[in-house]
């Protein structure tokens, strides 16, 4: 990961799209919607938007998230569900280190319960849920935020899984979407955080049995999130941590 704030044709953002990729292999209904995996649908869209995209999945050595891969990643997107607890702690430590050093992280849907998200939030990230193929309406709650650029008043998804409050997360630095569900619940569905030099965006929709990642507005938000979370150069700090010698002379105690 190196600073690369703006995406353009000569210097595209480097995105790694990570997917657990298990439902797609074990659940025929999911396979039907995402025959090449959720990761390839997301990767295709981001490539079309001009990013340099690679994919990584759970079954690869070190889950495909080696130092070498993360060194070449400006923003990592994360979709997981069944295998959260099987993700190696060493890989979680590594991703955390890269985020704190400036790599962007986009956490999708059931990634709320991933080790990496819980680690970075410091809370349980627990919530209420229901699978009833109900309508979700994601209301824009921060219209000036770059993540909602190009979106109207709301995004409506005809069928989604419900996630409801209370969502046990720290209060977001910015809350860009609030969802309403047909069954009556509401949910903070677009949450932005800063951790160290890194930016994190949690985006709720994306249950595996619905074609949510083919929705152009959902994908626009993910692409906007990638742009927002891209590393910036920031300050160049001295490596010195123990400031033994003060900048000004401090009078000796009498
Ligand atoms: Zn789900």
C-alpha cells in the first residue's frame, strides 16, 4: 500500500476484492445468482470504473492476503459469512496493520461479524436479522458525503435480508445511509470510520441469495467508497517516539 489519493488513467487505484467464496460452492441458489462468485461481480464493476483489481479468496494460501498482495493494495473489500472464525489470526493481524498504516477497507454485509471488523471497531458488531425477502430502502443521511455521489434520495432493493438495530458498533464518524425495512426495523447501513491513517466503510446490503451486487446504485456506492477510502499521503512523521529532548527549553524545577 502506497499513497495514491486520486484515481486516473495513469495511476489507477489498486483494489483487492476479498470473498470467502463458500456459499457460491455449497448453495445452489447462490451459485445460480453468482456462478463466478460475488468477488468477480464486484471486481468486474470496479475494473470498468478504472481501478486495477485483483481478487482473493479464503481457500488461497494465507487467504490470498499475503504481505506482497497487501503491499500492492490501496483498498481492500471484504465479504464473509460462514467462515469468519476460520480466518487465520495472523492474516487478521496483518490486515489490521495495513489499515492502520493507511489501506482503505470496505466491509460488506455479513462482514459486520468478521474478525477484522470487530477488531477495528472494538465492539461485538452484533445486530438483529431476519430472512424474509423484504424491501429495503436505504435513505441517504449525509447528502454532501462523497460516498453518496450520484445517488438520489434513497436506494430501494426489492428483496433483501433485514438487519435491525441495535447495531453494536461505535458511533460512526459519518453515517451516510439509514435503512428502512418493510417489516418495520431501521438500521445504520452506511458507516464511515477512521482508524490510524486508514479509512473504513461498512455498507450493509449484499445477502448472498439476492442479486444485490448487480444493482448499479449499490455498486456505485461501493465504487465511491473505494475512492473515499483510498490512502492519502498525510504527514511525514519522524520515527522518534520517545521525545527526550523538548523543542523548547523547559526551566528546571526549583
Ligand atoms: Zn446475509
